[in-house]
C-alpha cells in the first residue's frame, strides 16, 4: 500500500513539532536534533519536517512511499510514462533512512520522489542538488542533482 510523503522545511523545529503533534494527535515516530517524522495511518502519510542546512522553508518536496520493490517498480513505470526527465538515484541515504529512489518534477517545477525505505541510518544523508529537474529547487535536503536530461 502506498503512502503520500510530504517534507516541509521549518524555522523552529521544537515549535513545529509541538504544532504538528497536536494537529496529528501523535508524537513523531523519528525525532532528531534537526528532523522529525510522523508515519500516520489516518491520513496515510509520511510527514517530515527539518530545519537548518537541510531544508528551505515551506514544502521541500512531495513523494510516494511504497512498501515493496514490486510497488516501486510500478511507480517507476508511471514516472517514466509521465514524459518528464526522471532521475533514478538508486540506493541512497536520506533523512536518517536508507532508500531506493527516483525523482521527477511536474511541469511547474514541483519535485516528487518515489521511494522504498529498506533501513535506518544514523546520519541525515548527503545528496547533491536537484539541478536540472526543476529550476525552483535549491540544493538542500535530499534532492539529488540530475544528470543532463
């Protein structure tokens, strides 16, 4: 079963954790000095926030998280059919997790990732800038720099 992913950059992590914990009626499932994540079932969403060098303020990116490599293959097929440049990043460490992922930007530059998380990580991760997928995205968070499209 797929899950919507939303990543938001915030100014004050502690204040935002309090707000979103109240809004969702739940505490974060992952909590770090610069990052928090809620894995909610109602609504079914992986909602993450981060501050500092990892994030621009506001919506950082959106995504579709899958629960199996079969679902990932299905979503990758949809990315390729969308007739936009796709960056297949492959296995990576991002947001304290190990994942297999690819990226695409919609016609207006909103960046989406499709990913399957297959482990935890002790570091936030360090990926290059998004680059050619979207002119509207800086080089923060886990957004990779696309190869020449």
